[in-house]
């Protein structure tokens, strides 16, 4: 393409000297009686003077054009016409190719811009839905993020009851979390025991009764039903949250844009929400989170404090989620010298 463009520039110079005033001939005047070979040699010399780099590419075409015309018919107008035809063919092709490339690039840019705009609109709608779901969660007199804190308190009580039975049942840390969170999610119901059918039924029955008694006591002392499960509150919440992260990952945005959207979504989650998400992920109910790449890639639980959970000394955030870089891992550390260092 560069050679063609340089050829075009050299031909413009040829055309200009052909139309120049008489007596200023850069190329000697063509006479009909001259031999074709002499004319060709002079044209090549002129070409090399005007555009040395383009001579090798353009000279063959000129030779072909001149040789095709009988010597007796050769004059300045004929040469001008031949050169003009050649310029029109080369330049026209060049312009057509450039035009096609510009049109394609404009269309491709417009298509990408439209896709990003639509993707951002869908993501914004998911954020609005998240806020609507969160504001609709109500337990007694508490609503929204305060209600999430209430759910975490229920989990702590159920986990202590689970730990008391685990001494006999032999449940490990992961199993205790799974059982306690499942009861927090569904409540002390027959359905919960069926969901946890992989565990010994007598132990589950004992835990079920303990939680049911606590639920009856709390219902008498406070307004609203407590310790009766939160499936109606949390199912839609986690479904929308998982769908939002999945949408980001499956979109055609580049990785930098995906990470940016993931940070925006994480910024909408309070510490209590992220902590509840931790429990959801560690239970069998959040298996989709753990099996995928969303947790390690977008780190929606990044802001949970290191010692936020106190329900069990065995539970350590970094051991549970080694692929997540938590906020406190890059927090400033004050040494004995008084200097602030960063991990």
C-alpha cells in the first residue's frame, strides 16, 4: 500500500510537468517520429528524478502503457491520458480500500460502544434491584442492612447449639458451619432435615428441637417471627447477587472493565452482607460460588475484617479463602520503631 501511495505522488508530479507551460519541460517534448524506446528511457529517467523509491514499482506500468501505443500516435496528450488512466486506477483502488477500512472501523467501534452501553444499563438495573431487595428485608423492627446483622446473630446462636451436639456427632468445622447456616436459612423444619439428610438424623432432630424452643421464646418477647428461617428474604438476595457477578464475568467487556464493575458491586455490600456471603459460600447452599471463579477473581468478601467471626476459634478467613486478597492484608502495620509499613 505504501508503494502504491508513493507511486501516486510521483504520478502527480508527472501530470504537473506535462501540463506545465511550454519551454519548462522536465520531460522533453514527445514527437511522433521518435522511437518508443527513446521515449520510454526518458520517462524512466524523469521518474527516477521525481521519486527514486517509487521508480521500480511504477516504471513497468509506464512501459506497458507506452509500448501499447504506436510510435506515430504518440504525443503529449496521449502520454497524459495514459498516465491519468493509470493514476485513476491506482488511486481509485486505494481510496476504495481506505474507505472500506474506515467504514468497517466506524461500524465496529459503534457496535462495541452500543454493547458497552447496554451492558452498563443491565448492570445498573441489577444494582437497583439489589438495593430494593435489601431494603425489603425486615425482621421485627429492623430493616435492610440492620436485618442482615440480626440474621448473623441467629447464626451465632444456632452454631453454638450445633457445636454442643457436634461433640457427640463428630462434625468438623465445615460440617458445623453447613448445618448451622442451613438451619439459619430454612429454620427448624422437617424440610431442613431432609436437605441435611447426609448427617445423622437423631442429632439433627435434637438440634431442630433446640432451635424450635428458642424460636418460641423469642416470638413471645419480640415482634415478628425469629429463628424460623430466612429463605423468603435471602433467596432472592443471593440469586440477584450471584447473577450480577455472573453477568460481569460472561460479558464481552475486557478484563479491566470487568474488574471495575466487580469493585462497584462490592462497594455496595456492607461488612455484614459480605460476612453473610462468606457463610453462604462455606455451606452447600453456596456451592456455585465456590465451584466457580467469581470469589477469587472479583473477591466480593474482600472487606470482611480479619477477626469479624467469633463463633469458632478454628475459623480463619485466610485459611478458608486462600485465593482472596483481603483488605486487612494490605493494611498498615505499626512496628516498635513507630514507622508505618505496608504488608
